[in-house]
C-alpha cells in the first residue's frame, strides 16, 4: 500500500466521492464538512500548553507531546492493533512531522463476541475466525519491520471467562501480545484518536464510541492540543451484545418495532446515571456538540450520502444534521433483515447488527438533542499510534539529554 496523507491534514473533501477504497483502508483525512456549508473545527495548535499553574483535573490525562523525530527515526514504523467484540483492525504508520502517515492497514469482521452474552465465554468458532485475522496482522507486522507496536483487546476479552486463555493462545500461535485494556483506557484512546474532528465551538462536548460489546461516553472540554476529560462512562451495550440480549422476531413490522423500542429503552436506562452526572456541564447557553466514532455512525453517514460503496474519505470528518441520522435509523428499524442486506454499505455482516447500533445512537440523541452530529472513522488505533510515537520521542529526548550530561561530566 502506498503511503497516505497524514491523519490530521484536514482538507476540504471537494465533491462527493463514493468509489471503493478496497480491502486495505484508505487513510486520507480531511476537514469536517457541515450540513450548512460552514467549515468545521480547525486543528488545535500543537504548541498549546496548559495555563500557568493549571493542574490536570482527571485521571485520563497523560502527556501527549508530539514527537520531534530525528532524521534517522522518521522512517520507523509503528503499529496499533485493536481487537474488538466484532472487528479486528490494524494500522501501521510512520511519523510525519507532527502527524503520521499510514503505510498499511487491515480490517476484518471476526465476531469474537458472538454468543458471549448467553454463554459467558468466547466460542471455538469465533476464536478460530479471530486467529485467522490475527495471523494476517502478524504477517503485516513482520513485513513492515515495525519498530514499536501496541495490541489491545476490549470488551469481549474483558467479559469472557476464557478471555485470558485466548490471549495466551494468540501469543503462542501468532506472536502478538494482546493487552486487555480497561474501559477507561479504551475511552481515553478513542478520544485521543478522534478529538480533532470535534466541531468548533465553546463549551463541552460528548464523544461516544459504539463498539461491538460496549459503548463509551466521554464528556470533554476542548482545550489545547488534547481535550480535558471531565467525566466518562462505559455501558455493556454494543451492537453485538445488545443484539444478542434483546431478542425478538423479524417476521413482522410490529415485532421489529417492539424489539427496537426495547433496545432503546435498555440503553437509555444504562445511560441515565451518566446523563444526570453531567447535567451541570451541559445546561448552559452553549448547545452540546456530539462526535461519534464507530461503524454505526459511519454506516449511517454512508447511507445519508447514498454512497454505492463505503468510502472513508467521504465519511470521516462529516458533520451531519442529527435529524437525518434519526430518519435513517427509523427507516432501518422498520426493515426486515433481508431488506437491510440489499442496502449499500451494509450487506450481510452488518444487516443484523446495525439495528442495535441505531438504537444506541437514537438513545444518545434522546438524552443530548444536538442539531448536528460529527462522524469519525478513527479512534482507538489512532490514539495508540499517537501515544506510541509521543512516548518514543520522549524516550529519545531523555536519552539525548542523559548523553549530553555524561559528556559534560567527562
């Protein structure tokens, strides 16, 4: 795969494009596009520093200095692997100034969490599918001579009774060492990876990540290069877990709508405590801003744009009217599974899961009615890459400083 443009170059996307980006993801990023034609948020200055005397106010904050790589380091490759409940995704990139350039990527639906809600463990079939995908990832890591990598597993492995055993099997068979991260770390990485796409404006914003086995909600105060996290919550409802838990018949419109309404109520109840906690932050004069990072919001955005095939260049960074996303959600909830399969950008893989995603999204819009909704096709992997590159650059600076001290002492 040829080198792609750096993730934070937020260019205008021009005319609508719907061509395929192939099996390897296309990582050309652009400026957010609003439904009213206004420009989205400009990238925050990388030189921004906390005000004098200001202290971090939440447990998520970590130093996020951008790497100042020396010439011999600029071609080193870094990798981020995210094993979720539904997908296995890999991103390999090289530093490029203050940003990075993606050189390879991989994504496959593995359905690792299939049946987990009922059995409490990962099934043999789901583990075999996932191992097949991870073998592909391992080969890409070797071929790209990756300098530094981090591989994480999320909700499915957190919840499964055999999650740790599966992680060990992955290590033995592929050489990939997966770290089962907490929901808190998952939320932090997602924010770090996609916050630059937040719509410009004063006051706090809610960033949400609808995953396969959980949904993370994060209240952030955009300030400086990295937003400050004010509060967060993770609920065990993602597109897979909600689909498996709230069951119902697909035979008639009445039964489909009954199941959809039960899904929405289940999710709303789970969000209630978080909504109450952050009331004081969002009750002011400034309207709440929403940014979603997940397959649900990118799929719905694709349907809104009437793309014949998914094209992340046309979707990532869009700012759409929330009502448009609600209308698409309502339309999908009324369709049969067979009808959903025929829609572009959905197909067999998402036909049964997209309804649960719509229910989660509508529940979010019920609680925080925003006129617009930002769409991000980026998140945990990009957050990992930024963390790796920043930490490696910090280490290099420390090494150089120590060497200079030793030379002065001689």
